[in-house]
C-alpha cells in the first residue's frame, strides 16, 4: 500500500454500515526524535519540514475519518502529537512561503 511503508494494512471487509471500504492500519511507534524533528527550529528549514512531514506520514491514518482509515492501535496516535504542527495551516503556510 503506497504511503504506508512499514505499516500493517488490510482491507476491512466487515461491511458494518460504512460500506466496507475503510482500511485497517497498525500505526508504528514514531521516531525517537519526532519532537525535535517537528520543533520550531527544524520547521524553519526546508529539510526540517520534510523530515517532520516524513516522520508524521506513518500516522496519517490517525487524522483520517474512520470510514476511510481505521487505526487498530489508536493509543499509538497520541505519540504523534508533535505532528499537530503539520496540520496547523499557519505553520505550514509559513514554511511553504519560505520554500516558494
């Protein structure tokens, strides 16, 4: 499954009212330095922004609607809190404007 390298994913054929199209994903533990990778100093650089984005990609399912992607170990999503800056339009806009 593209975009979920290292993540166990399977199709949910259970039906259960959601159409059965959601995938089930087991989110792996984040990088030990995720807080640093997604910190202000790191996000101030293009490379740092990309490292944070790459580190947070593993938890993409955590921010998806359950009808689209179901996390089989939702407590792991809490360990990806530093990724919240990637969802903040202001932070992304600041970095994007620096890249452009």
